[in-house]
C-alpha cells in the first residue's frame, strides 16, 4: 500500500435474521422482565431487533412461547 491509500475498513457484522420461533421466545423473555440487551446477547442479534419485536413493529401476531429448558 502506498501512503495515499487508506487502510481497508473492517467488514460489518450482520446479526442473523429473526425467525418467528425466535420472536416467540423473545416475547416470552420480555414478559419475564429480562433486559433487551441480555436477550439480544443470548440470541446473538442486535438489540434493535429485540426492540422491534417488543414494540410490535416486527411479528405483531406471534404469541410468546416458553423456552425449552432441556
């Protein structure tokens, strides 16, 4: 690289798409009072995706489903 060329930018990471099954589990965790950032970390998604589900912007007709414990 010569001095005039800036270094390449790192590639952006994408969080996986939220499925209806994930949305149901996220709604359940929200109903338990779990923090959005903790839910996002659990599912390896952006906190904004959890917020969209919480506000009803995404998957408004999906009912909460309990998580499988075992």
